[in-house]
């Protein structure tokens, strides 16, 4: 997924949250899961003890990736997790 695709998905999900169409499951301090169509979506923000750096994780269907602090994708996911 590109940063633009992540941004579009997050915007769609924010709208659903605001009109109470989305029901998230909190699976930890900052790990949020939701069923979206046929996919399970996971958004997480955490500190990596090995690198002593914050990271964000996203899983959408078969796509999953970790983004380090300082990337556009990290900022998008981090802001969304804070919003939730």
C-alpha cells in the first residue's frame, strides 16, 4: 500500500467512526482491529525495544508492514491510533 492508499483508507475509517458505523476491538494498549468487508484490519503503534524507536504496524488483508518513526506512513497511522 502506498501512503496515499493508507491515507484514503484511514479517512474512510475515520468517517465510519464519527458516524458510529465502525466498531473497533482494542487488543492491547494501542492495537486496534476491525473487520472491513472480507478483511481484518489492524493498526498498532509501539516502541521497538531492539531499536529503541517507535514504529507503526498496519495489516489490511494480506498486506502487512511496519513503518519506522519519521515516515509519512508512520505519521498517518500514529495519528489514526491516537484518534481512536
